């Protein structure tokens, strides 16, 4: 038995590798660090340990040591070295191609990681409608985002939907809280709220006793509405039907003050139910309207441009909406 073991050992020393030795070498090869591959590529690209060490900003003797260590781990010689030059062996040339691919991947990963880290500590630019500040969902999202991600500064821009969407497409903002209608073709959208329109009517007005305002009821009625310049497409969809039905409309530029404006003149105002609930004025009654479509509010982003901080707020909005749906169910 001892003679057999001695024979096997002698056989190994002559250079014929046993199955056990091959297995150990394979384990070593699979355990090496990516660092070895990057060192190998630098020497292979430069065919010089001096130039490779300078490129890697490390000591030349340390690089030579790491390459020899790598060769020992693999059990193969990668470079032919002499006093005049360095060249790849056949095995080194075979290894170089996949190592170059890996090096490219490592460089791309490093660049993405650096960009990711930078974006996670930068600025998230958000566009909001002037009337949306009291919106509890928008306010809750913004407050929660600030609490969770204190290294990201929120920069808020206010304006009408057309202006916000223009800034979104010009990459001047990252997200926008907007009101339909608009061109949706290049946008990702989250429907935040769908709100019915209603009338705020003075209590002594002739229509205050009606349970719902019909199209024929508004003929000759003086109504406060937003300026058509604010959001022309929305004006055509939501407010043009009023004048078409014979209402005498009075557009005002600062529609967030519409309730106060109407109260001073004891004049009906058209607004969303959500806005009417906020006014809570004892001199007015709220009545639904049958012939105007609901107003839809969205969170919008460009399909082709997303950033990590933008995604964080987007996913928070998705989660909040999902929770609201579960509560409503």
C-alpha cells in the first residue's frame, strides 16, 4: 500500500498532474478576485509592467508579484518575460479576449454606480399646479419623501399644466403633477385623483334648491371660471360647455381665489368637488353638475428619462395609491 502511495507522489513530481491536483487548481482558478483579471489586462494591453503599473497607479514590483500569484493560481504561464520585452503566451492570448469583455463590463458598472450615487444625493425637480398645495396626497408624498431621503433636495416649480409638461420634455424638471387633458404619448402616468365638477351656489340663488345642475339650468347664469390662458385644452373640455349652454362666464386669472371672488359678488362658481369641500363656506351650497366630465390629476414623467431619485418618489406614489385602493375596497 505504501509502495503505491510513493509511486503516485513520484508521478506527481515528474509533472503528470493527478486528478486531485487538477481539482485543486480548478478550485483556485474559480476563487480568484476580479482584481487579478484587471491587472492581467493592463499588462497585456501595455506589454510592459512599468507602463501597466503607471496606468493602475500601483507599485511595479507589487504588480509583478500579483501576476505571478495569478499564474500560480491558474497553473499556467501568461507572459514571457525577459530583459527586453514582455509578450503573451498562447494561454495568455486565449485569456485576454474574455478578460477584455469583463474589464469593459467592470468599467461600465463603475460608471453607473458613480452616477447612481451622485443622483441619490442631488436634486429632485418637481413641477406642481398652483392650486395643488392643499392636495393631501401630493403634500403627503412630498413630506414623506423629504423625511425618507434627506440627502436629496426637492426643488418645486409651480405653473399650469402646459408649462410643466414643456419643462418636463426639456429635462428642466423630473416629475410633474398635472391636470388632463394633454398629449400622453411620451409619458408614464399615475392617475392620482378623478374629481367631479360641481357648482358653489349662494344659498339664496334660484338654483340652490336643485339637487343637480343640468345643462339647461345654466342659460343666462353668471359664472366664475378659470382663465382660458391657464390651460387651453382643459378650458375647452371642462368650461366651454358652460358658455355653449348659454352661461355668462367670467374668467379670472387667479382661480384659487374663485370662492372668495364669488362670495364677494354672491355669484356661482364652477370648481371640482375636492376644491369645493375645502372652501366650506356657509353662504354657499354645493351642487353636482351632470354635463361636465370629471377632472383627472396625474403624476407624469417621460418614458425615456428616469433617474433613481425620480423613481423613489414614483414608487412611493404607486404604493400610496395601492394602499388607498385597498382601504376603499
